[in-house]
C-alpha cells in the first residue's frame, strides 16, 4: 500500500514536472584568434575604399569642366564672328598719320589699329648687313639680314612679327591699303591667308606697271626713276642739311600737301608732319620704299607663280572718280589699266566701288567715304561668320 501510494504520488507529480522548462543548452565556447590575425582583421575593417571616391570626384570634375570648356569655345567663336580687327596700311613713303581721320570713325564700329613700317614715322630703321654685324653669326642675325630692307617681302615679314609676336593682335585681320602698299596686303594674304578676313584695296597698283618691251617707252618707269626718286633725294638732302627746318620756319615749305588741310587736320598731326619733313631717318626709309618698288613687284610676281591668291578671301577694290591732277593723262590711263588687270587676272570675284577724290588726300578730305567701304566689309564678315557658326 505504501508503495502504491508513492507510485500514485509520483504519477500526480508528473504533470508538474512536465511543465518545467528544459535546461538551456550550453553556450558554444568562442574560439580565440591569434593576435596577428586579429590585427590584420582590424586593419581590413578600418581601410577606406578609394575607388568610389575617385569616381565621384571624376563625375564632379566633368560637371564643372565641360560647361567651362563649352563656354570658352563659344566665346572664341562669337569673338571671331563679332570682331575682325582692321589694320590700316599707310601708302608707300608715308606714315600712319595718313589715317588720322579715318581711324576714329572705324573705331566706332570695330577694333582698328595703325602702325609705322620700319624707319617710317616714329619706328626705328630696319637692321642692315653692315660691318657692325660682320662677326654676328647667330641664327637671329641670319634671319634678320635674310631679306632686303624696304621690299615687300621684308615689310610683310616685319608686319607678321609685329601682329603675331610683338603685340599678339587677335585674328583675323581686315587689311586696308592704298596704291603701292596694296602689295603688302596682297603678299601678306598669300602667305598667311588663314589670318586674313578680307582686303580693301584703294586705288591699287599692279605689279606689271613698269613692264614694257622697251624700257624707254614705259611712261611710269620713266616718271618713277627720273622724277619721283629725284624729288625724294632732294628732300632728303635738304633735311640732312637743316634746310627743311628753315623753309618751314619762314613759310617757304608747306607742312601739308594741300593748303586746305591746314584747317582740317588736328594741330598735333600738322606738328608731326613738320617733324617728319625734318627727320632724315624717316625720309631715308621713305626713299628706300620708293627705290625698291621694282624689286617688290618682282617678289610679288614670284609669289603669285608659286602660290596663287586664295580665292575664298573677299576683296573690295576702290578706285577714284577723278584723275590725279599731278599725273599726266598717259600715267593715269596706265594706272587704270593696271587696276583692271588686277581684277581680271588676280581678284576675279572682287567687288568694285568708286570713291570721291583723286588721290590719298581724300583720306583727309572725305574720310567717311573710306570708312563706309571698310565698315561694309566688316559687316559682311560678321554675317558670314554668324551663318558659319
């Protein structure tokens, strides 16, 4: 009985035992790693991955860089389309004051510059191959003395150095020149056509002006060498002796070519003209430009045979309505025939306009007429550049 009651009691306790939670399983024991592996793991965990950082920086740089480059390219294109700098080339034997009334008018519409060729006006004389440089065998000396001073080749070389290196003028250039100085504009364009926006040739000379089967029959060659050069020699000699100064002081020599210009020109321009009439350096350079004109014509002919004039560059040829009263009918006719040859044989697609007046004095007497021709060329260039852009 006692045994049975104990069994019964055991059975009655069984549900109570069944409700008890089983004991928690024993936690797994953590393995301890060697110190070397622990340090390496910590290093890997703290290391920064730079690849994504650099990629983000690259994207950011592109976002900043691309608009800047695009804006710069657009500004360069717009500047090229809107600004064509006009360069005024003085007639042969003259300095930049020839354009003193034309330059301010053109400056209202676009950028414009003038300069004095080597030895002319206030510029220094060109280097000469004299005993002073006899022992100078440097490359600079060879380049300096390579060409004859006061020929078109040398003048174009000097001009290119001036606008490209000495002053670094913006391109393209619209070259405006008169009479024999048109040789400079044309020669420059044939060498550096990519720097030229167009040409305005005022009463241009033609390189065959002195050509003739019989040199004694060429009126222009006779006039040039027997009259013009003789006059230049006399003026230079009197300036070297101080006689020009005395003649100006007593009123025997006018400072300007036409008395009417005394009331037109500013006082500083008249003062400059007086100075240049008494300056042997200037007069020597002017004489050299006249003296070597036949050599310049020969160089231009050679250039045309080697490299034709680029036909894509616009050219405007302006001629005078009246005949120069200082020239004979035969000389004026030969000059006009030369201008016609220039249009037929070289600048076949050129535009022709007429200007009032008979010679370069018209630059003083009617500067608006010259300005209108130049501004028309500038506006045409801007339209063409805008359409190309």
